[in-house]
C-alpha cells in the first residue's frame, strides 16, 4: 500500500510539474506567433520577419528554393531574389499547428496555403509545410532553425 501511495504522489508531482505549454496539443501563444509569422512573410519583405529569427551566422534555414541558407543575412538576401518577380502574396497557416515545448526551447509544425501574385499577372498556388525550432531569448521566441517544404507534384 505504501508503494502505491508513493507512486501516486510521484505521478501527481509529475503532472503538476508540467506547465500548460508542455501539455500535448496546447498551442498556447504559438498560435498568435505563427499567424504573425505568415502575415510577415505575406508582405514578401524579409525585413518584416527579421525580428523572428536568430542572427548567428551558423544558423541553418531550409526553404523551398534554394535548398539551404546559412545565417539570416544569406536567407534575407536570397529570399529577396526569389520574390523579385512577385507583386504580392497571401499566405496563411492551416488549423493543424502542433507545438512541443521544453523550457526555453520549442518546436512547431504546421501546414500552410498561399497564393503568390506575380508581376506578370500569373498566380502561383502553394501548399506546404513549416517546421521551426524556437528559442526564448529576452522574453521573445525566435527561430533558430527552420524547414519549409512542399510536396512533390
């Protein structure tokens, strides 16, 4: 009986130790952060998303094209080239956000859909996936690694 009580107390302590952000399925503040992320990128200006990213030169960001960027400076410059032929965009997350958090580190995954309006009048429809690793620094969550991809046609 004593062992059963001890196990019960340990389980209660473990459950109490989980914050709401650590519980599976709780998107918490990240729902708003992800919405802001896609609004920033919908402007096609990486400067509007810059505050959400780590600036260390050894960070790695995977995107649709090209394959890989090393550091925010390379990412920002590369995305400007990719978006050079675009006039506007509307990109939004779907309702499948998953958040896993361990203290000051979190990772998110979500699918998204967007329309890119080209300067030549053509539109590009895009459905993809976004996975990010976030670190809380100075009270703010920033992306320290990212992977954006789309299914093969």
